[in-house]
């Protein structure tokens, strides 16, 4: 009786558990997908809502929320296969839906790539889980890229223009970088390393964000001069979700629950912690006090910098990368920003250029120097090493530079064209009367509508906008709008 029951049960579940399915890999990949999704929803939604001025909390959160939903629908309708499908051009795949069961239940594969996946005694170029898992995993990366880009235009971009921009940028910009570097495009086959998105996600979002900020125009004068976070503790909650979610961000890159995923998770956290400590130390040295916002910026640059090489560098190298990611973007944001007239002219609200473009480029170049040959062999299909390890490492560093130039150029051009087309139909910037009011004018909603027993918020009575507070407190370089200080080095 028991034998018959067991045989019956096996026959019943066999269609859902084909021989090629590795339950551990599938479980980890879906977990990693969820962790990356949580980085955006609610991680960056909370972070954006709290790090901006009170009057922009709802609008900033909504821009992230909308992008997450819009990207998912566009992704399954056409964009996934543009990024990871059959080749149309050396930098672009053939767009098609990823919705049919015949496509989604079969074993995952990226037809134009030779990504090495190792589980137990098996090595293959195809992951041990269904296509549905891979489609959703890669969606979470596409979504967070758009949400990071939004950080450059918070506090003034017309919400209708943003709603048009998201699908267009996903189609004409993100899919190009993803296919070129991950989906089997020309940069992939050239041997460029981008382990988990230093170029595809962070360099792209930083450059596109800066470009978008230029075309959208600046915030109103009062917002640029003073833009304090409305809830620092809630900002830390969002930052915490971002940090912890990065274990799925980089740990999911090998497409398997293997030792390379473990290396990537450890290196991710080591680099982030090091970068946070270095950034905070620089704040103390030059400003006399540690800044919570600065610590979050340092955390972010560390996470970004390690991303292109998380599973390919040794852990001592992750500390080196953390030291550099906590200092070079700090100098870029605090010193070079003020000395560069172009950067002063462009109103990059959250400094996405510094925290993502600069840190992402830095990480990509350092990966070209520090990628360890044995670790590279765990996942890359060709013999690869950083310049630090001799051999063909010097060529690898040059490839990293070439890929960065392509990503920068494509994002500047594509973002410009998209925004100029949208501008023909929809103003990119909100009118000044909406900019003066904020959320209530744009959405008819406010984050903190009432104070006390029905008392309306009064900036002369409540919070830290009073004259007495400003008289005793030195302004933080992160909230006074005029980012950058003059430091004689």
C-alpha cells in the first residue's frame, strides 16, 4: 500500500519537478529575486520618501512605485527578450513577449551567452531552473535601475513626463546595455566583466540621471538652497533594506547556489562596511561631525563599487575597493562638484552621478585590475584575470574602459533623444506654482497632513526650521542644497 502511494505521488509531481530542476538553485534564485525586489519595494520607496524635503515625500515615493510596476509589465511584454533573447543586432536582442507557458516552464537559457553555471558535479551554460525564475530575477534589476535614475530628478519632474519616460528608457537604453554586457552581445563576447551590474545598472543610471537632470531643469531656488530630509530614521530603514537586499543582488549573479555566490555575498558586505567607515571618517575630519546621510552615501558607494566584481575578487581586494569607494566619490561629491561649473549647473537631486556613475565606473575599472583568475574560472567561460595578476590582465583593464565609454555614450544620447521627444508633447518640468506647493498640488495628498490634534504644520513652530535651531547648528553639506565644499588639500 505504501509503495503504491509513493509511486503514485512521484508520478503526480514529476511534471512539476523535471530531471534538470535543482530545487536548491531555484529556491535561492527566487529568494535573491525577492531580496532585489525588496530593495526597490519598499526599500527605495521608503528611502526616497524620507530623504527629500517634506513637501516632496509623496511624489518621490510614487515615482519609485510607478516605475516598479511599469517596468514589470514592459519587461514581460517585450523587454526581457530584447535584453536576454536571440540577437537582433550586436547590442540588442529581438523583442518578444515572455508570457506563454511553453516559454516560461522550460529550462532557463540565455541563447547568445555562455554563462558558466556549476552545481555539484555538473557544469553547464544553462541554469537549473525554469525560464520564469530568470525572467523575474532580471526584472528586479531593470526596475531598480529606473528607480535609481529617478533620484536625479526628484522634486521637479512632471509626473506625466516620468510616466512616459520609464517605458521608453527601458526599451531604448536599458535593454541595450543588458544585452551588450549580459545577454550575449558584443561586449560580452569581447570579454568585458560586469558581474552584477556595475555598468548595466549603476553607471547607466548615474549617467542617464545626470543627463535627465540637465534636460528637466533644476528645482526651484528655495529647494536647491535647503532640502533637508523629512525623516532621518525612516531613511535609515530604507537604507537598511537596500543594504541587506544587496546579498540577493550580487549573490544571485552566478545563477546558482554555489560557492561563487557565497564569495559575492561576503565581499558585498565587506566592501559596503569599509566604504561607510571611510566616508564617515572623512566627514568627521573635514566637517567635525559624522553625518547619517553621509554614512548612507558611503554605504551606497561601497555596494555599487563591489557590484561589477563581487564574486571575482578576493576579500582583501573588497576592503581595498571599499576604501576607494568611500573616498573617491566623496571627493567627487564634496570637492570636484563645486569646482566643476557643469555639475553646479545640473541639479542632480540625490547626487546619483556621484554615488552610482562614479562608484560604478570605479568598480568596473578596479575589477579589471583585481579580478582573481581562480574565482573568474568559477563563472566566466573564458580565461580572465585582472591586470594585477599579469598575463592578459592589461587587456582586460582596457576592455573595461572601452565598455564604460560605450555605456556612457549610449546613455547620454538615448536619454537625450527620449526626453526631447517627450518634451514635444509633455512639459518635462512641473510649473512653478506646483513646485512651490509640492505633493498637495501634484497628487492632492500629503505625507504628514496633520500635526497634533488637527493642527496644521507651521514651519515657524514645528521641527527644526526655527531660527533658534539654525543659529546653533552648522548646516550639513548634504541638506543645504549647494552640495560641495572648498577644501584645500
